[in-house]
C-alpha cells in the first residue's frame, strides 16, 4: 500500500480542525483517518450512541455533514439536543475568537491606532431589529401558545427575570390579564386571515369528529382546500368547541352549520369526512346533500345509498376470523383448524400484552428490556389499530435476529410468563406479513400534506391486488385470517368500489388518469369524465347560443341545432390530458379546465385523521393542572396552536 493511502488508528481528535469538531465530541469518537492518493483526508468516527456497535462512519476533514445526517436519521430523539450542543459550541468558539482578538489588541504596540472593541450584539437588540413592545408581546404570546405553557407563567418571577435580561427600561412584560386579551386578539386575527384565504377558493372540504376529555366533550372541525395556483394541499382548524347535552344528530348538524357560516364556507363545502358513528351518519342523511345528484347536466340519478366507511373499520372484526354464517357453510375439519388458530392467536397476543403491561408498570422490567435491546418495546394504543401492528412488527423484527428469540424469552422469564415457541414466532411473522399492506395503506391515506381524494380508490384497488397476491402464497398458520380479511374487505368497500365522484377524482389526477382501471370500468370512467366536461361545455355555450339564436334561425334554412360540442375547448383539453404521458401534478397548468375540475373533485380528504391530530393538540393543552381553563380560552389556545403555520 502506498504512503498516500494509509489508514492510521488514533485515540484523540488529532488531525481534525478543533473548531469544526466542537459539539460533536459528545456523540462521536474519532477512531482513524485515511490519507487518499489525492492528499484528501477521510476521517472515521464511532458513534457513542450506537454502542455496543462498532460501526464506523466516514466524514471529510472539512465537513462533518455525514455525522449530522446519522444523528438525524438514526437517533431522532437526540437530534434537537445535538443541534443545541453544536450551537452552544459555536457560541463558545465565537467568545474564544473575541477574547483572542482582544488579547492581540492589548499586546500590540502603543504606536498603532486604538481599535474598536469587538463584541457580540444581543439577539434582537441590534440596529436592524430593535426590540419594541409589540415584538415582545407577540413573542410571549407565541411562546405560551406554541409551547403549551400555563397563562400564569408571565407572572412568575423567574420568567420575568429571564425576559427582562437586556430589555430597555421602557418596555414592560405583560401580566396574565393582558396575555388573555392578547390571545383573544390573536384569535380574531387568525380567523380573519383564515376567512380571507378561504374566500379565494371555490371548493373546500372538512373533517369532523367528537372527542371526550374526562367528563367534557368537544366537536372538532378542520378545513382543507387546494391552492389554485400551486395545487398544494392547505389546511386549517375551524373549531374545537364544547359539546353540551346529548350528542344527537341535530345538535351536531347545527354546530357544523354554524361553524361553516362563521367562516363563510357554507356554500363551498364539497365533502365532510368523519367516522361512521350513528349520530354523524344520521346528521348527513337528514341534512346532507347527495353529491351524486348535484350535477346540472346529469341525465340520470343514482338512487342507491352510498355508505362511507373509515378504513379503520376493516379490522373491527378482524380478531373474529369467521362469523356464524361462515361456520354454517364449511365442513367440520376447517372449523376445527380455525378454532385452533384463533386460540393460538389469543394466546400469543396475551403474552405480548402482558409484556407491554409489565414494561409500563414495572421499572425493573423496563430496565431489563432496555438492557437486552438498547430500546423499549412499543406499546399499542387502543384508539389506533396500526399501533398494535407496529408493536407486533417490532417484536417480529427482534425475533428475526439471530439472538432475538433468546433475548425475548429472557424477558418472558423475567416477567414470569410462558416462553415463545416456534409456532408463536411463525404466527407473529405471518400475521405481520398479511397485515403489512393494510397498515401501509392506512398510514398513507392518513397523510395530510400532498393528500387528495383521488388517491383513495387507486389505493384501495391496489390493496385488493396485494391481498390477492398474498392469497397465492402458502402460509402455515394464518391462511384463515387472510381469507376472512379479504372477504371482509370486499364487503366493506363494495358500495364505493366504483363510486362516480371518487372515480372521477382519481382520473383527474395526472398520476393515475385511466391507467388504474381495466375493462368496462375503464370505459365507464371515461364516459363519466366526458359527461362532466360536456356539461361544462353546454354551460359555456348556452350564453353564446342565446345571443346568436336569432341569427342562426335566419341563416339556417332547416333549423338544425348548432353543434358547439364539436369544437368544444373543454372536451379537447380532456382528450389532450388523457393522451399525455406527463404524471406530474404541475402539468395540469397546461389544461386550465381540467385543473379546475381537479380542484373541485379532489379537495376532500380520504381520512378523518386531521381532526384526530386536532384532538391530540387539545389533549396536550387540557392537562390535569389546566382543567380550570374556560371553554373559550381552551378553544382559542388549540386553534392558535393548530393554525400557527397559516397565520400571516
């Protein structure tokens, strides 16, 4: 090996620029360096957070970006602390530079001119951004809202002393009463900003759900729309209002309507996504509008009732593999196999559940688990089915390791539970393999950024194909679950499998168009698309036809109808759009009429997960020590926290 390409082991940070490495030493240890043939130097670091792993990560002598990327991807829980340490190191380095310059000035010759003392301006106190009373007030309100702090914090001596550092004497720190007034003003500004944004769009969609926290119930409503210029998804929170009395359908309908009126969107709401609770279902059955019958040019009405079902309900009966009718139609040996599998499943699930409970209840067990795996086990949350899958998937990944089963059984022994045998391991593995497509589908459709209603049906159709592919595989244990799951899936989504508006929404997305459909369904979708654009053409041509009706009658001896559709701009745009190979969303700028229909049909959300996120913010706001918050103050804090990104 040549001298210019040697690897040298070192025990300290020799060869690394000290200023560059500041802040990294808590997380990485330099093990070796390598001089390449081009005289460049590669440094190899060991991550202290990954121990006992001895894997080395490379970086250059002038840049440690690779190390920063490792912390961000692998140790997310430490990333904020890591950045803070880096920033602190930079500040210390700046102080060191300043002190060095001051010493050099003191040691210089007296004949040299006196240099101006170098100092660091306090943040916000420079000439370019002086601190004013308004800036301070806005910063305090933002701090209290974003960090979910109690309102009384502004009266705490320690907070006043902290904020007072470096402030001019003429600037005052607000009290709790003033803070409450500022929050009320902020909520008014937020609502005005949101109303202004919503006034610029023609179509919006909402999600709604009811939530209980202790003995108090709330109705949450979020709004979603598509930016006409960028076609990006925009969203905001409309309400987290108190629900008093019975949660009947008429009460929910009235609150929804009042909220829509207050934000001036009562005539713009295209869809509302919610769960399938009976009160919400009845509210929309009684007061809702059937979107299938709202087309002006529709020649026929669809009299069938459409049932909208949340994806979470797919697995609401998944633990019962066969219902009573299924048992009546199959032979006895199959019943016996299903019963055995059901018993085995509940036995395995009971073992896992007890381990999760032990970890949450016993610090000794939790520490033992941390010693075995260097992390804690994920514990499922009953309100989210995916949480149970994620927890089992983590155990499955552990069991796939060479020593995974041994370590897992050590934990079982520590918890005084029965060990996992080969059948248990096989069942967990097959369960995760079967449920993984559904879990991925749920995670995808629960997204908010970049999510459109047009994703719904193609995703469901793709999931059906994935289940078909799994059905061709030979499973040892879990086959009855797969069969029942596929049957339940077909039954749940049969009513929306080719629902007209959902099909149109998907076809208007450039990524799908008609490619996700086959056979007669593809032809039917094309007919639906042409019908809405022909309807659009008739609406635009009707005005022209009224103006020129007399002239046409005089010039047309046989009084034949004028065929404006032959030269219709909208239908031509549709055909060009369907023939295009461009799958990027921004390509819709080439077809303005197609883009307009895309916004109309895709503004809805496939899942009500956004309103669940609103309730998560509400849960963090309404803590045990903050139950004295009034309903109005609570709603204001939640809405300000949720809408902080859209406020101007």
